[in-house]
């Protein structure tokens, strides 16, 4: 475990937007724990080494609750999202996450989902047929990756299909 000093985030990216910033790559060459300067003047630690990340993710002293004081968020938008998304699984700690999973587990068991397979297949086929009929090119996020899972979630949870747009809109906002 090596500790490197102060990296400013967010760091500019080049090339593919999915690739980490060259500054991040450079920082993690010689160090697996890096002190980071956040845009609001706060500091936090970026953990990059495999073993170090595993250690943090399994240590209950660390929290995923982004509403806790001092939680390192890099933008005002993320701070607002964390405050508004208290119900989101990405901003809660393990015990609360497990409690919520237990409530939903019956609806997502393999036997239940298998029973819905024909209806799910119909949703997938309809979305693909629409994409093909439009003649391409297609925006897969807008035409498939967002509406199909939204409709499947409605199906699994018993939400009337007429309300699927509510889920799609929230998904669109979250992904934007």
C-alpha cells in the first residue's frame, strides 16, 4: 500500500469517455491510495488497488450513505441527487440495503421471473421490431435499454403498463 499526494478531481479525460483520466492512471501507477482534492475544497481518499478496494468495501467503518457529513461528492448536482435519492440503493449502507432486498426478493425469484418469461420476451421482441421498422440507426438507450427494463420492472412489481412512463422518466433522469 503506497499513498500518493493530492490529485484534483474531476480530472479531464481524453479519448474514450469510458477510459479513466490520464491523471488517474498516472496517480495509480505507484500508489493504490491517493489523496484527492475535491472541487469544494474538501479532501478525500481514492482507493485504487484491488486488495485495498476489497478491504474498504467489506469494512463497516466505511459508508455508502452519501447524505452523511463529509461524504465525498464531486459536484453540487451529486450532492442534490444524494439528498433527493435517499431511497436509492446506491446511497445506503449494507444493513438498510439488505432490509430492502428482503422485501423485494419474492418478486425477483427465478421461478417468478421464469413464469413471466413469455411476457418479457414479448416486450423485448416489440422493442426490437420497432427499432428494425424505424430503419436505423437506433439510439439503443432510448429505444431499448431504458424502456424494456422499465416495462419489465412494472411487470414484475404488478404496476399497470400505463404507468411505465413514470419509471422510464425517473430512469432517464438518473442516467442523464
